[in-house]
C-alpha cells in the first residue's frame, strides 16, 4: 500500500525537516503543531528554526501545495510523532530524572480520532524502552473499534513502529537522506510498511528490529557519546589540578592508532546526549552505573567552569586593586549547546552564563552570533567587536567559527574549548 498523505506531529528540529523531505518527494504532508505561531510561519513558506537549506525546502513545498501546517490532526495514511520527551520535575536532589511521556500521550490522543484501518503510526521521539508499546496502548484505549499489533499482531488494523531520528543539528537535511535508519516494528508487517514509507526519501539502509531494540539503539548511541565526553571532561579537571595542558595531552594521546579521545567542554547539552542516558538509568538504576557516573561528571562540569570564572574575577581584582567587582565586565562567548547552530536546548553554556550573572555584581555580556534576542536577567546580548573593546574577563564556552578566527591575548581568559589558550 502506498502512502499518499503523511502527517507529521511536532514541527520542531526533527519534525519540520522530515515533513519537508516527504513533501519534496511530491507526497501530501500535513504538519501538526500546537504552536500557532509555528503553524502560521510554515504556512507562509517560512521556518521558525535555523537549519541550513531547510528554508528552501519548506518554501518550495508550501508554494507547490505539498505541505501545510495545522493545529488539529487530519486524516492521513501514516502518522509520524516527533514531539519532545523531557524529564518530570525532580522532587529531591540526587533523584534520577524520569522521562515525561505526556507529549507522546497527548499526540496519541490527538491523532486517534483521525485513525482508520490501514494506517501506520511511527514514534520518532527519542524514548525510554517500552514507550512505543505504551503509545500503542493509548491508541487502543482511544479507538476500541480498531485493532492494534499488541493484540492482533500481523493482522492489526493499525501498524505501529519506532524509528528514532539520528541526525546532527546543522546537517539535518543531508543526514535525513543519507543516514541509515533503525526501524523497530511491533510486528513484521509494521516494520515492512515503515521501511516502505522511509524509502520515499532515505538513501541509507533501513535495518529492521523490534520496537524495544530500536528504542534502546538510539539511547545506546547517545550514552556512548556521553561516556566518551565524560572521560574528556574528567581528564580536563585532572589536568587543571596537575598544571597540564589538556588539549596538548589529548593531541599526543590520540597519536596512538587505537586511541581517539574527544575534546572537553563546558558540559553536555542538546536534546539527545544530555537526556537519553537518563532513560536507560531510570529503567535499570542498579545496573547502569557507568552511564550514571558519566552523566554526573558531565552535569557537574558547568559548576567547575563557574568556579574558574570566580577565580578569574579574584585574580583580576588582585591585579587591578583600584577596581571593584562592579567595575569588572565579563564577556561570555557562546550560548548554544554546540558550535554554529541556534539551539539552546539543555545548553551548559547557557546555564553557566546564568550562574555567572547571578554571582557577579558587575556587567555580564553574552556574544552569541546565532541568536537575535536573549532573555537572561542581568545579561546583555552583545556583538563580538563590542566585547573585544569592553570585556575584562573573557569566557569562551562554545567554539563557534567566528571565535576561531580571532585570538585574544588578554591575561584573564577562561577558555573551556582550548582555542585561545
């Protein structure tokens, strides 16, 4: 069965590019989002996020009539759910974060009235193991007149699968097409139909497994990265204590043919690596000890950076006894969770800047070339040129390409990416 109409629920950093990609292949796509501003923006042929080449895809798809955005789901042949999976509020310090599946539940309940026999529902949201089966239960509860694979297997009226996104912000348009996909159907039929759908535009290979393994595959990929980053971040703490240049050390160690140590930074951010390991830990807290430790190391790195800034302020005042702390300007370079994008989600740099603004009585400016506005108390968004003229203490948090083009030789620098020191 071919898929002529495809609904994508959640038009964010993954959902909108996916919707645009299907539309570029002349499929009728109905994008769904609760954000009216996002819906209106897309229907004008514009985009509300920053992603290279996406604006052209969306503009063409809307103009040609293949893509429209709505706030209420409509009938389709396939539904892709790409909504957030944040954490529930933590009640006590030290508690393990637990995933909040309310967005998936709301999306399931929203599409349920539009479902019909023969439809396919795919969960793309990064999810804890078992979330796809839970989604199937929510759909079954809402539509008792239809059968689902958890009870009817291959003969189910509605097919359900999990297919996690595996793309890098800033390269989403390319990687959606070229990357391999892991597809976990709740039955063989569910997987086969999912492969058929994705092959509309995916040039990479589609690897079929079950839904739980597909969920775990995405969590494993990002947890592996988190552990590797934690090693680099912990190494940076050790080297600082021992007065060793960590970047030189890593460069030398990586000369070994079987060693590939990553670079340290201010912590770990984004909607995946900083989040996904907790989904494993929350399910198996007594077993996922290394993953838990890595998360703790990376979560604590921002505190260490703030302490380095506090020390820099103290040293600056010692070197400039005529000044008070209120007269010291701190420039913070970079707010996003990784270089050369506008994504602030779970960004350790953003949290560091907030902490600096809370503890420093003087001026704090932020230099972030990828965002146009900023809402942090006591922090002013500034240009690079202005910062170079007014800043007393330079804090490099994100190695944007603009920052790599300059060298700052001032004495008071806190550089957590190693590009100025």
